C-alpha cells in the first residue's frame, strides 16, 4: 500500500510539474508571431484591452491565458502607449516586455540644409503618420537635420523640436564667435548664413563665401546675392527660370541688388556649418565670386580680376552650348 501510494504521489507530482512546465512554456516559449508586426497601444489602454487586440490579430493564442500568465510571471511595470515592433517568433513574455519598455518605433523626417520654411511645412504636412495642422514657421527658425518622430505625434511637436534645436545650436555657436565679425546679433548671423547656404553647396567654400560677404557687409557694398532676388517671389522655392531684369531692379526688403546691407530676414533655414562659417569666416580680401564650372566659385579681390573670371565662365558656358 505504501509503495502504491508513494508511486501515485510521485506520478501526481510529475504530472503537476509537466502541467506547470506547459503553462510556463506558454509564457516564455510560445511563438504565435509569424513575422515582424507593428502593433499600436493607444493612449490609456488597459492590459486587458491590449490582450484582446493581440488575440484578434493572431499574435497570441488566448487573451485570458496571456493575462493570467502576465499576473504570475510578468513584471509590475505598466505598459506604455505608442507603436511597437513585435519581432517574429516573439513569446508573450517578450511582447509584454516590449510594451513595458516603451521602446516605440521611431520614424524619421529629414530637413536638408537650405530648406525654406514653406517646404518644411509642406514636408511635415505630407507625412501621413503625423497629426494636426501647422503653419509655415518663421524663416530661419528651423535647424536642418534628421528628426525622429512617433506615429500619431502632432506635427507641431516635431516642428517645436526643430526650432529648439536651432535655438540651442545658435546659442552654442554665437558663444564661440570670432571677434570682429560682420554681424552684431545672432539674428543677423542667421540672415547672413542663409545667404551663404544658398550661394554655395560646396562644403569647403562655406568659410570663404562667408568671408567674402562679411567683407561686403563691412564695406557697405551691395551684397548682390541672387537668392535674395528670388525669395520674395517664391518664398525660397526654386524659381524655375532665369531672373528677369525687372526682378533684379525690384526694390524690396530682400533684394540685395537694390539695397545695401543684409535683407530684413533669412531667405532659408541655414545649416549648422553655414552658421559656423559666418561666425568664423575665412580671412580673405575677396569681394567677388563667380561660378567656375566645377560646382564651385572663382574668387577675386578686385573688380578687374572678377571681370576676367566672368569672361572665363561665359566662355565655358558658350562652349557647353548654354549661351
């Protein structure tokens, strides 16, 4: 009798251990997720509602089983709202840990250097995963860079981060400015940097172009920057044609062919390097520049030298059939 009773208890214990193992395996070992799947946890969701949604989408076998195992085996941290990536083969334990960690899917929007504010607005408005309306931000208030965002995030919040980044970058670079520069305020630095940004796409030229325009500002010369003609017409978008003589002669607060000094505001959103170039320009006596046919510019100290460079540029353009 004793042996039979002992054997029965041992069998019962083994059966219990097997049952516990199967139950535990359903938490740590089961893999219902067949492929990487994006899953959204709405703000204010309960674990029960999330479990029901997981079952509906076939990501777990049973919501009640998930909830019971979560109470027994899961951590006590609350689940976070957001969009999460559930990896293929993820166990229920891994799924809960993903929600508790707050490691949401990050998406990115890139604002290239020299992007005008009207295009910043259009780019954010065209992003279907963002919400809310925004107006075009003040020109020069956005720092071009790549920014992360979450599905459903307000466009205004993303824009605010872009503007905060510009404020912080400008403050940092202004504190490091070189003595005797041509601008006297951070706002003027952004204005001049926006011209530098539009006048050259060659990184190695930025400080040289900044030095040239700084010399012109100090001398009281006309800056004669073509992008300042275009800005009042298109708000920074490409003109799509040659500038007309009437536009060169137009009198407004931006056209640096008809006014001395800086325009009244930036003509685009300059990048960090263009701002840095204005605040630490190259030491140069150059006052003139013209395209050299390689994507860069030929610089000159005198008008005579400049006219010779212009002749070379026109000759090259005629050879290319552009004139």
